[in-house]
C-alpha cells in the first residue's frame, strides 16, 4: 500500500506542476480541498476529505482510509491604474491575457496500525497576472532601459506545486497529533519588468528569462481532538519554507533570487449545534513579513539596497490575519450542505502598489457555498462555489520620483467553482 501511495504522490506532483494557481489569500487559496473551499475555507477541522491533511496533518487518523481527487477552476479579473505619472498619461491596464486557472486537488489516507495513519496530499499556490499592455513599459523611457521584444506586455507566472507526506498518531481516544513533511517545486516566469533593471544590482536578470525554479521544503505540525461532547478543537503550524534560489531572477528577487513561502499558523473550533448541524470558526496567520521577497518594502531602494541585493526590496506585503466561519447541515441521508464567510486583513500596503501589479492580492471578503452527495459504496461527489469582493487598493506615494512619481492603484476579484470525487475504503472511528 505504501509503494502505491508513493507512486500516486509522484504522479500528482507531475500533474500539479502543469497548472497555475492564482492568489485569493496572498498567494494561497482560501481553503485546502473542495469541501473546505465551500465551508468558508475552514481546513483545520470538520472537513472529511484527505486533501485537508496538508493544512492539518492530525486529521489523517480520523479519516481512516480515504481517497479524494478533484479540481477547482478560478476566474479572475483585475488590473493596474497609473495616474499622475510624468512618464505617461493616466491609464488603466487590465490583466486580461490569462483569466482562467485550473487547480488540481488530490489526497489519500490509510491506517497503518491501530493508532497510526499515513497520508499524502497535494497542494498548490501561486500568482498569474497577465497584461497584454505592460503598466511598466512607460518607465523604460529616460531610464536607459531598452524595451525589448515582449516587454510591451507584462506577466508574472509563479507556480508552486508540492506534496505533503503525513504521519498521524492517536495519542488518546479522540486526540490526534500529526506531522507533515512538505516538498515543493517553485517555478517563476516574469516578463515586462526590464525597466526595473535601472534599480537592480543584476539588471540583466530582472525579467524575460523564461520559466525557472527550484525545490523547497517545510514541515507542518497539527493537533485535533474533542474538548467537550459538543466542541472539538484544532491547531496547526506550518514552517517557513527553505527554498532554492532562482538564479535567473536574481536581479528581481531579494537575496539574489530567493522567494520563500511564509510560515502559517492558527487554530479552529467546531461546534456541534445539533445532530444535523455544526459550525466552525478558524483563524490563520500568514507571516509574510518574515519572508524578504514578500515582506520587504520597495522603499528599501531609498536606503541604497537595489533589487536583488541581500535583504533587498520585495512586494512589501503585510502579515495577514484571516477569520473564517463555516456552517454545515445534513439536509438528507445522502446530502450535506455547507456555506461560509471569510474576512482577511489587507495584505497589500498602499506605498507598495507599483510592484504589486505583479501580485494583485487585494480581496478582503469571500462568500462560499457547496454540497456533498453520497452514493454507491463509500463514494461521494462534492461541489463548491466562492466569490471574493472586487477591491481596489489605492496607492499613496507608490511610484518613486525616479520613475516619474504619481500613484499605482491595484484591483482584483476572483470567482471559483470546483468538484471532487471521494471514496472511503476504511474505518474512521
């Protein structure tokens, strides 16, 4: 069984690496797994799907033997507005080149002893704005930067695909802990950023280098258990990722090309309101400011630190706090309905909107809904839908005087739907 799981995991990485994810919470989706995505993004507790074990590995024991395979599909819109800039007229640039993003979902768990379980789950993250007309081409004039073929458009394709290998242990009846080893591959392709070579220590490596990447690793610790007959709890901590440098973009990313995923931690409570009803609340913290590529401000340029330098400028993101509410109802014997709401603090800072045309993570609210239909012997189909608010972050002192001053305003919205097939093949007591 273990060999089959390992082979399936490798196949899942190959499948995931062919797709691109799009940010809804920073660079991450609002939940982990199709059920979680419909359940207000709640992923640490109360979601009966093996894909969720990458968020909280302790869930693997309670799931028993289970297999899930699915995909969700994002439709996005957004863009960048440049105004008051001496290098060109006020203009809005729509990110309309690529608007549709499929994201595979996969997970499997199995009991390996009376009090032990093993699981494998795929995860993905990323960004994908695509401007047919680049907001940054105007800055080439007067900077001595050549506008080469292709830089009239701009895009930033960041793909992160990985696998969590999970081991979970029931330490006491109703109390489980879990550990996951997360292995990932990160791939980046950025075009249209050549004008930023004027403020880079390696100007020939700020963009238009094609798709390049490297491997990374992290770990996740989790707990889930009964607190009272009507209340369950969960905790999870995922470490900051150790990530190989992307040498071909060493003039764009700080520390000569390193883009490490942030640490993520939080907890959840599940309230058993009635035999047919439950509700869950979840809190997550994304420590973006501990990652130089995400947390460092573009303002470091004025301290003499060019792009690509040690502890150099990045996207200038804030740490993000996310609050989730999920409600679930056993509507009939074979039907479960779920819905939810998400509020997140703003990850983009107003003084760093210029660079964030390449990472437009502006939404603060999500509304979700979904259902599961059980059929056959242990089989089920799950579907969900979710929509974020269409939010604009307006820049304040966001374009440096060296680029003609003015402001960059960023807007973004996402709508996504998904479906998965689940198969139970073992006990879950």
